[in-house]
């Protein structure tokens, strides 16, 4: 037996040919699987009983399930998601007055070692499968309709894991999420956040799938960024900028730099000047992100004065900057906090 969601439409058609069924039945099944996000053959009501029995005999479907749902005082919902092999990831629904955003995971654990991130403390167990990524989106869409009476509006690949290290599955999941025969969401509403792997950024640009790109930067001074994100020693800021310029050339889509300011680490005048110089090399904006503690003392909240100076100096330089309010901190659902604490 095989998970039917690992087959493409042509492979499902081939299967139906072997059991004497007409090819159009494959499109019906594909629609149930990817557009309706159905997890049971028995619920595919436009198929004959005999066909459903054949599908049940020859295939299985491995859906995700919510092991624990937590609600924040600000309305944020965190899902402890159990996978078919018992491993856990977390995904988050972030509501505002005008939108509902799904923060989805791409790996169990993480391949990288960013010092400020709780997920990085977890061993990377495996990459998520295409269907596991799509299931998170479909789940949060249902939750948004149930709790906030509106469909999902935005998706960010900012959950557990580095999306570029699960490149093939993330790209295929985006296709399933955006194509009319899938969930039919706009790719312009999807942001892929990466810690900066130049080769993969260029590959994503070549896909021409019209998503947005965010880079987790946190310092435009090489040695400081390497201290904050040790893996980045392999990927110099000059190489990353080259890939970002390629991205903009291919897509016409500006880059968002995600940036936390920490006391005594990157809150000085030289840090601001370096960021301004970096931003000026490619059309971009800066999201100033509130740091969310993960229980270690190395990183301390920025001062209000440091934040205000960043905003003032970047605006003076003509660079768009947004101060992003943290959501879901009381349930460890904020940026950098996803670490399967709900599963403990």
C-alpha cells in the first residue's frame, strides 16, 4: 500500500487504467484530495462504493491531527500537530482585524543553529512531506472560518524548520496551495522566510511562482551575524546579497528583511549604518521584530530608545520600516518560540 497523496494526477490515471476505471475518475479523486483536503475515501461521495473499496485496499492517506490546541489572550491559536509517525510540529493561526495568517512549519526540528531560536535547539528529525505542509494550511483555514468567520488570507513559511532545506517539498506544496485544482490561494499572499542560502534563493526565483521572500538578517555586519547565526559563516552577506539581487531581477518582488534588535549585540550606531548600506543594494523593507525570549540569557530585549533610533534613521534614509508586534507570546507561539513545548 502507498500514500495516494504521493502520486501525481497522471499516476492516479495510470492506476485507474489498471483497474478498468475511466481516466476522469482520477480528476475526481485528485479534487477530493487537494481541493477539498479530504482524508477518507469513504467520504468521496461521487465515487462508486466498489471504487472506494479498491482505493481503500490499495492506498492510504496520512493526515495530520491536532494533538493540542492553545489559545492566546490576543486571539492567536497554536496547534501542536501530530504527524503519521508520531513526530510533532507546531503551526499557528495569527488573526488581526483584517486578515488571518497561517504560520506553517516545513521541518521537524531545524537544520540550522540560530542562537536566538527555540526551534534550532531541536534536532532535525526529518523534512515534512508535501501533504503535511498543505494539511497545515487547510487546517488553519478551517480554524479561521470557525473562530473568526473568514477564510485564511495569508501564509508565512516561518514556523519550524528552514524552508530552503526542504526545497522540493515546499515548492510542490506551494503549487498545491495555489493552483485552481488545489486550494486555489493567491501566491502573492505567501511569504517564504529563509535564513539565507544563496543557491536556493536563486532556485526559488527561477521557479517563477510569485511568492514573496523574507530574509532573517538581524545584522548586516558579517562577524556579528555569524555570532547570532553560526551557520551563516558558510554564506557571506555578499553572496546572500547577490542572490537577493538575482531574486529581484527575476521576480520584481522586493525583499523583506526580518530584524531583531538585542541589547548590547546589534543596537549601536554602526549596526544601523550597516543595515542601511545593505538595504540600499536591493529594493527592500525592514520588519523590526520583537524578540521573544526562549529561556537563555544571551539575548536581551532592545530598549525603546534603540528601537526608536532604528526607525528614525531608516526612515531618514528612505527605507521602509515596520515595527511588528509580537503575537501569541503567552503560549510560546511567537516568532522563534516554536519548540513543541505543548508536547512535553
